[in-house]
C-alpha cells in the first residue's frame, strides 16, 4: 500500500512540475512564437471527447473543405476524431504551444489555467448550454471558489465572441459572465443536426452505438448537483418507467442513462442490462438525443435541445425545493411546457397520461378569466398553460408572436 501511495505522490509531483514548466514556457517563450494564421484549436469540456458545439463547428469546416489546421484537445489518447483533425493531450507542454500559436481558439468551457492571448488571436466561447435555466457564474459568485471566479473573469476579459441561442440567453451572458463583448445570436451549432439528419443517417448512428433498429429509446439525462457528490442519481425508478413505457403500446423500449460529465463516475450506481444501457461515456449527447424518442431530465438545458425535435420531455425533480435554495432556477422554470414530477409515482402517471398537452393562452384571455386560469394552474398538473403576448390590439407588428417564440427558444421560423 505504501508503494502505491508513494507512486501517486510521484505522479502528482511530476504533473505539478510539468504544469509549472508549461506556465513558464507560455509566459516567457511561447508568447514570442508566431501565430499560425490557418490554425484553429478546439476544446470540449477540458478534453472529454469529440463533442458539443466545438465538434459541430469543426465538422462544418471539414464539410466545406476549408483549409484550416484543426487541433483538438484530448484527455485520452485514443479519442476518436476525423482524419482532418490533429489531437493534443490536455495539460501537455505541446498543448500550451498549440494554444500559443493558434489563430482561433474555440471552447465551450472556461479556461482552468492562465491563457495569455496574444495580439492577432481570436477567442470564441460557445458555452455548453442553450438556455440559462440555472443561475450561473456571477449570479452564484458567493458559492464559487475564489480561484474559479478569478479565472472566469480573466477568461471573459479575453473573449472576443460568445454564441447565444436567444435574446434572453444573450442578456444572461452579459449579466452573469462578467462579459461586455459581442454576442452572436446564431443558436447552438450542436443543434443543427436535429434539422438536417436523414432517417438513413439515424439508422447508421444506431449501428455506430450498437443500438437495436426496431426499438424506441428513452434517455435519462440529469444535470449535476454542485458540491453534493452523494446525490442519488439512481433515485429514479427505472423499472417502473420501463414498465410504464411498455404498457403504452406494442413497441419495445430501452433506456439509456446519460449522466452529466461532472458526475459520470456515478453511472456505476445503476443496474444495466439488455434494456438499460450506460450512455455516460457518449462523447456526443446530440447523437443520442437524435436517436431517442423520449427524454427525462431535471434542470438541464438539454430539455430545450430535445424539445426542438418536438419529442416528449419529462422533468423528474424530487429535490426541486432543495435545488432552488442551493443553486437557484429562474422564475420561468415553473412555466416550462414540460410535466414536472416530484416523485416516481408522478413521473409514471405523467408518462401514462395520454391527455398530456400544452395550451397557449393570450395575455388578454388571462386578464379576462383570471379565476379560471388560477384554478387550473393551482389544482391541476396538466394541461400546462402558457401565456403569450396578444397579437391584436397592442400596436405590435403582425409577426410578433412568431418573433416572441424565436426569442424564447432561438428558432428561425
């Protein structure tokens, strides 16, 4: 045992030495190296596979045949990337060199160590959530470590462009990210696949992930809990959910468990088998969502990604009040057009309810019949009532409602 402990200390010491050397080279040597005008380096969750927004930007560059040198940061050497993409190990001295010489840096997370952006470099922050449901960054500054806040502020100070899916998301980015720069409301690059993928391509994806072609897929994808490593993500009654799905029709179902990368290590808490599969190691959840027929999540913004495909979404939130106090969710969480279930029983009932739906009501109707609206909201779980601005008699332009929806979910209708 003492030998193992000793080796761990040696490994940690070598990592610290490499880190110090990297910092020295970055600040004293690499800053003098010329920027390569055609090099783009991309980072996804600190090297956790080929996925999320950076992946789809790289894929589009490859698709268009643009002559860029693409470098992908990896944590594992065996990470699969396209032939056009080079890899560099996260935390290595060579990674520091690649960052120092890249013309464009693209990342979906804040930098974890100092990055000295040089003149002529351009930094794009795509982030990794399409809709800011949870309070983040500056909004929860007191709950974050001083080091994270310091490095996040530095990251925002050198960011040239952030990508946003809606006007609301843009406002949150300016308010919460200590950021005053440009925000481009173009939607999430990772969501393009939902609108351009063919049935044949979906069949090929199922082959790639070894999923049966003739079954329906339910995905359970909860977000992580800050500072609560003991949270029982396996609280959901998988067997009851599967039994309920099988009772809905003649189709066969499988469930894929996909935990957030921050807590993927807890995937072992679930019991897997032929009908329950571990999807926490999938580097690209968008492919998984594209193949899926139903999503169960909680406070994760993936509900919005999935909702773009007009597939059913259920929110399993047994810790809603605790989560509100610990992390905080925005006021509109209560008005989301997805069933909210506080227990396994509520989840099972909601999934078996064939009458589940959403009713859109104008503000005028809400003003004229407040008692009726309040009675339904307070005494019934379904249908969900969503109030939208009036189209007539307000002086607004004729396409106001579609524009309102565009702003709310980032779609171009």
